[in-house]
C-alpha cells in the first residue's frame, strides 16, 4: 500500500518566522513530488513541485527533496497570516507518472 | 479559461437515493481525476481518465460507485444507492502531463451529505 505521511498539526508559527512542513513517502520509486495548499472550504491549489534531490526555491517557498531518505519538505520564509492553510504533500506512484496520491495534510496556523 | 467546473456545489440526499456528480475539465487537458476528501481519510483518488479512457479505478470503494467520461469535456461520478458513509467532498481535477509532471487543477468540489 503506497502511503504518504504528514503530521496533521496544527503547526503554529509566529508571523515572520520560517514554517517547516514535512512529508515522508513509502514508494521508493516515486519520481515527482508536489505541495498543494488548501484554504478552509476551498479546493487544493498547486504551489510547488520538485523532482530532483536538493532544494527548489520559488519566492518565499522552498521545497526540499531527499530520495534516499524518502523525505520531502516545504519551507515558508517570512510567514504571513495568509499562509494559514492545510498543506498537502503529493507524490506519484512508481511507474505511474500520472497517478498522484496525497497525504492527509498538515494544518498551518500563522500567529499574528 | 473558467477552470474546472463541478456541479452541484452541494447535494443533500437520503440513503438509498442515486447521486450524480458532474465535472467539466479545462479545455485541452487530457487527464481527469476524481478524488474524495474526508477528515478521516484525507484526499483519496477514486478513478482517473486519460483521453476519456479509464486508466485506474482501483480507488473506487465498491460497485455502488461508477464513473464515465463520454467526451473530452464532461465526466460523471454516480453513486447508486448512496449511503451515509459516502458523505464527503468530491473533487474533480484535470491536468496535462508536462514531461512527467502532472499538475492538477481542481474544481470547487461537491459537498455530498447522505442522510
């Protein structure tokens, strides 16, 4: 059974600090990794994807991938109250680039 | 583009009734996915299509669930008969593959309540 594990939270972070969200996955053959943000009552939206080991930066967001440890993380710098949301980690199944499975998400709360 | 369009936004029905959820993907996208979200189980993949053909329906809970995609611009997810445990938010998403990256674009979801 392919699994994507996330701490459900809530993770509370002061405004302006760095929020660190973590995700582990069970399928060693997974190749692509995604972070989706979901505001309460809304649908998920893609904010980052990564497929190579190391870091990928986009504005205040940095995705980090370590395939050997089967670990993906998302860092949010200079956290804002508008970053308060649930963050969903998603990965593809090995040999199925098009089959995307999700973790249950981590609730992030930025404290003003 | 209007994005992925789902209807209805909310559906309240009684146990045993048939429920049909509808989805219009983004024009030009060749993948369509149906997911279900609950607090307990998170976002679960039910079934997905490529070029209107079902690729993987292993996530469909049981025979009460069926999905169709008769053309590139329309898909339905049907539950017959519905049960209270089917209560959830059902999301449709569409995508293109760019290289081997699948970027999902989600509709607004259908909140289903089965009484």
